[in-house]
């Protein structure tokens, strides 16, 4: 059983190292990761970069992200994309999605039947 214990310890260590790298990446952009402390973050910087780039493509500024950093905990595939697709289906123009979500952040927690 020692190898199992060693594997668990190594896994936790790797997860912690990745978390530090992700927080350093966010800080380098000017994003304050303090509110993300108790949140499960993606396992790689690349996934976090994808989330940040997606938000930036919606005209979110770094200040906008800092106002609601928990947004970075939302999965692109499981949450953001389905919700944004649904909002487009109900008539919200793609160019207005970023602004709409800034005003109604709770929409990201919706379970839509998309």
C-alpha cells in the first residue's frame, strides 16, 4: 500500500503546484485570485487561459473579471457555452452577451434545457 499513499501525495502536490501556477498567471494579468481560494480551479494554465480569453472576447475587462472572479470557476463546456448559446436562442444578440451577463451574473448558474 505505500505506493498508493505515495501516488495520492504526489497527486495532491501536483494539484497544489498547478494551482500556484494558475494564480501566478492570473496575477500577471492583473486578476486578483483571492476569491478563488476555495474554488476548484482547472488543472492546467491552458484551460484558465481559455476561460480568460473567452471572457475577453465578450469585451470583459480585467476590472470586470475582478468584480466577479468566480466566473473563472465556470466550466466553458459545461456552463458558459451552453448558457450563452441559450441566451442567443432566446434573442439576445451575440454582441450584447457580455454586457447582459455583467448585469445578470446569476444567469450563469442557470440550468438551461439546451
